[in-house]
C-alpha cells in the first residue's frame, strides 16, 4: 500500500506531531494490541463492553476444519443458489463479492442486504426452492434479520420436516438468532467468531462470502492482513500506517476538517463504500466524528468548503490519471488529500486492517467509543415495540413534490447559513434510473458548497443510525420515499411494514434531536419525483448565502 499526504497537510503538522508524541508516551500501540479498553473510556462498565468487541484485533482468523467442511458442502452440493442474509455486514460482503466476480464455480450467491420489498422480491424471483440454500450471517436477531429470514423460509417452503442443511445460521453461540431459529425451522449452526461485531467483521467469515473463502485467495488475504497488522504494531508512530492515518483523521476533525470525501474509480467503489460506512458508523457519534461522503460527483475546486478531507483510492494504472489531476488541484487549493494504491485483493485486506486501526486511534483522539451503537440499540427497540403492536407509530408528515409548500420549506432549510452537508435519505429501491437522478441532485447541491451523502436505512441500518442520529448538527436531512403497488408483493408484507415503521421511527428520532429535516413524498413514479425535486432545488439554491 502506498499512501501520501499532500503539502496541504503542512499547517496541521505541529498538532499532528504533538498528538504522536502524546500517544507514544501513553504506549498506545502496545495497549491497543493488548486489547486494553481503557484507551477509550475510564468507566469499568464501559470498558467491559468494549472488551467484548475487540476480537477484530485477532483477525484474520484461520478457517477451522468444521467451517471449511461446511463451505465445501455448500459449494459442492446440488444447490444452484445460496441466499446470503447479511444486513449489518452488508458493506463487507458487497466488497468481497465484488472481488469474487468472475469465479465460475457454482452455486450462485444472492446477497440479501436490504429489507426494501421490491429489491428483495427481484432477487428471489425465479428461484428453484429445492435447489436453493440459505445462510443467515448475523451476531444477533434484529428486526431486519427476522423479517428477511421469515421471507426466505416462506420462499423456500421450509418447515419442521425440512433438511437442516438447507438453512444455516452463522452466528454467535447462544445468540438471540439461534434461540429464535430453535423454535422456527431446522437449521445448521455455524459458530461465528467471538467478540466481533458486524461492523468490524470484514476479515472474518461473518463479513465474508463462500466464493472468497477458498484456499488460494484466503491464504493471500490472510498474508496481506497479517503483514499490515505487523506494520500497525510499529512503535515509531510516523511509520505505523494505521496510527498515522488515525491521527490525521482525528486532528483534522478537531480542526473542522470532518467531511471525509472518498474519490475512487468504479473498480474501487465497493472499498470506498466500505470505508465510508465503517468510518461513519464508528465515529459519527455525540455530534463529533467524521461525516463520510462517497460517490459524490466531482465538482469544481472552488465548490468545496473548508471542512473536507479527501481520500483518493488508486488502481496504480493509467486509469488514475484523471483523478490524480483532480486531487492535485484540490491539494493546490489547500485541501488535505490522502492517497492509497489498491491494485489487488490482498491490498484490499491490508486496507481493511489499516482503516480498522485508524478508526480505533481516531476514537481515542475524539473521545468517541468506536465500538458501541447507542442509537442503534434504541432504534431497534422502538422498531420491535411498534412491530409487535397493532398501533404503528405516527408516520412523518411528507410533502408531495406537487405541493407548493415543499418548495417553501426547502428554501427555508437550504438557505440555512450553518448547513454544511445534505443527507439524501432514500427509502426506495436504488435502480439505475434512480441513481442517475441522485447523481444530478448531488452535483447541483455540491455546486452550492454543500457536501451530499446518500443514506439507505433499509440497506445499511447501522450506518444510517449513527450518521443521521448522532452526527453533526450542521446537516440537513432530505428524506425521500415513494409509493408502490404492493398487490403482487403479499409475501413481503412483513418487509413493507418494517419499511414504513422504520421511516416513522427515524422521523421521531430526528425530531427529538432537533435535526433539520424535510420529508418528501416522491409519488409512485420515483424517478419523476426526483426530477421534480431537482427542478424545485433550482428555485431554492439561488438564495443560498455564499
């Protein structure tokens, strides 16, 4: 891995040097790898909870014979498709799945990483239940996991007489998921790594997929990860890649550079997305931390405010030239730019280790516990409470794009002088046509100096909760949802209900925190609705203060 900081980092060198000296004096590296929870919090009860989440420091874990035998059985049996249920670890699975593209070995892997009903319906359409197996990879039972498992069990026609090998649970021993399945359907239990949450599970089987866990690729990934771990144990901190990156992120965030913007070619977009979700979910808490932005259209250098940190992921090929020129211009304009070259799957494994260590270090600097999920726990409790009653929560007031009031409210919030970013919160399927409209929206908002991130609560609930419920108060939330004909989706009623309750619970949380929010009903034609939002923005943005 090659990384470099541009000359724009020079103004922060005194603070960076002072922090490196402090962490050296506190023996941070030795304490980190010794699993010392006192690095983050002095309270004994909090330290006990942190200790239960530091298993990622021991990854990559060797695949034991029982796990390998299970993987081989799935790959060599008569199954032609495997449904892999992984919501909270979805970003990790998508990353490894992108690297496994082109592997011809059956069975086909179908990732269920969202509870958006239309998307789930499309991914399950046309499956032969007799030739389809399912794997649920989750530390615990959550509303999302329970709803997806129910749908899959129904689609496959599983019952008490089914073979237990058609449904597998990769979970912690004694977990709530295991207890629920004990009374639901026959299943094959596969032990997940201990003391690892889904967010930190990218180098464990919990966050991986069967096509990657083959002997050759796994050995390369393990070797690369172990080499980076060795480098991240270096006690001369400027030569420790993970510590150096964490110090840079922490110090820049303290100086107001807290919008982490990832720039990557399409080949590296899955890694960029993983970094964004991982950093946001770990550090955006207590109105501190970093707000990650990924997939944002490139803008003129003058359009970016003074809150940005740029991270460029490079392939190490001539394809990098355009982005190299753009990031050089950004550095020349005074924006800090970090560059990492990622040319192989082994480089991906090394990057994961580096960013995991960096987030742990940045948490120390920012006074944030990277391993807890306080708002996620509260949100899921609210979801369970409302799903288990006949009285759903009050839905948010959504203004139709055809209602003139929406333009008036949009004008009021987008001209807020302190706003620095807009979160486009999407509760619908992200089709190519929808994506094209989102790109246009982000480009237009970006021209005003507003950073834009797209958040999908039905796809990445951990990330959505942390970034939007506990992030910085200078953000604006545009919640976007449409209406669908669900007549042919009766089987997915539970997912439809969960989606509606999630939107209502989110709205209640934002209101209680005083977040600036506008809910927009896009109508049944979501693409046209987004186009109307874009048109309305033209009349709102012109009055935004420079």
